[in-house]
């Protein structure tokens, strides 16, 4: 789908609000409605809710009305934290932030929405 900006799995880990804003700007320039970020690109702090990194990144995308998809296996993080697992389940029930296995799953969910 052309309305998804897919980030490369290799590169600087995304951690700050500025990282989110850079992606948002790139998404807008490509007229994307969703940004898909592989789990490998997220900073280690993203996986610990107490750091607030995940919330800050997600909030930036919500503020700019862009979908945010985290692609890859998050099961180790879900197993390590029940609160993170709860957040993943809640996010996947919404319309703005999704945790998906891969691009095919994201495209499928978008076609069903």
C-alpha cells in the first residue's frame, strides 16, 4: 500500500519526540497515513513503559493523526511485563497504534478497517 511509510530495520534507534517528528514529516511528504516501524528500530527504552518513551512516540503520531504500527515480534516484551502486554492488547483494539507481525498483517488490518 502506498499510504504506508515503512521504515528500514537498520539505522539509529527511534527514541525521542524529534525522531517521531522526523518520521511524521517524511510520512507527510509521501502522503502516507501510516508509519510502520520494525521492532529493531525502536530504542531499548521503548519497551519499558516507565521510561515514557513509548507513550511520547505514540502521542506524537496521534497528535498528527497518523497511524503508528510496530512490526515484529513483541512477545519477549509482553512476557516480561504484564502492563506492556495490556497496552499491546488495548492498542490493537484501537485505530491509531497497532502491533503487527509484518507488513502483510498491517495491510490486511487496514483493508478490513
